[in-house]
């Protein structure tokens, strides 16, 4: 991000505020966190500070989450609001969405999920696509430059993500594949489009293997797959006299052998 963003947490439970503030601390280089204990306090904060995103509880004194949402919709419609609540229900979710909430989360909060959503809201305009360079070559460039970023890789209907911290790959995922297996799968994709975001969405290290080792293994797996895919189909014909003919349709060669039965 070019400018520091600010996320406002609104909850009357100080324990929840403290826990979420600490959990967001690893992303302090991407966004800062301020807090409020009810809707009215949050309104006052928004009046005096520039707020880029709000995450609010529903059950609060003075001004609850529903009243606060209505105020935000009327007065600050451009600020996205996430709602979190312990009392989740389909009618509650429908109501908060109608009041203008961008996202709805039930407690206990899935941290990875909410972090992902925060970055999507704050950094929609920071993404850029990379063309004319292969994925392995671009990954090596990130390693050389010591880049911290998130890569989204797309090929046909497949989507995967690679995470880098100072040039070191620390996590990867695509579909149900994680870690190195996910990287190997993406390295084999054809006509991949690379999208780069200049921050790391997943700080937790899940991959310890050096990047060059991963790229070499990925190349080996691709060569192995190509070798077996290129093997010609050999037809086996056995006639009534037990004479076996092996025929290769690719090169036209054929070989014969007589099968002997065991007595």
C-alpha cells in the first residue's frame, strides 16, 4: 500500500478488542488498528480520523451495531463495514446486508478469512498483472530482489496463490493442494496469468524448502510427466499359434515372439 490504511474495530468487549488488535499486529506494516467500544464512539472516531474499513459487533450499548450500520449507510456509504456477531442467524445476516454491511462473520472469527477480506477491501486498487514472463522466471526474480508480495496465478478455471516474504516463498495454495505440492501444480500450468499484490497476506511460514530446490523439483516432475505422456501406445496381438506381435503405431516397428506355455 502506498498510504497507511486504518481499520476501526468496534466492540463493547475489551477482551475481544485486545485479542483482535494483537492478532492483526503482524500486518502492522499494511494497516493500523484503532478501537471504539460502541457505535456512538465509532461515529465520533470517524468524524475526526480517516477510516478506511470498519469491523463492528452487533450487541453493544448506547448505539448498537444495527443503528451504527444504518448511520454508516446514510452518512459514509463509501466506507466498507464488516459485521461480526456471536448470535448468528440467517435473518440477522440478511438484515445487516440490507443495511449495507460488506461482510458478515460469526464468532469465533476465522482469522485467515477475515484478514483475506480486509486486504481485498483495502487493496483492490494495488493489484497489477504480469505478462511476457514465465512463472518460474518471475519467482526467481522475486527471490533475487528480496520481494515481499502475494502472487495470484490463473490458468483457465484454475486459481492459486503464492506468498513471498523478502524473496522467500513461505506458503502456497490452489484448490485442496497446499505448500510445495501446490507450487508444483502451478508450475505446470500453461499460459498462466500472474497478478501481484505488494504485500504478504499469509505471514505464517508453511514452506521451509528453498525456492531453487522447489523450482528444480517442479522441473523434474514436469519432465517426468512429459516423458510418460509421450510414450507410444504399443499394441499387443496374440494369434492362435501363440505368436505375439508388438506393434508401435508411432514408428511403425513391430516385434514378434512365440509364447511357450508351462508344462
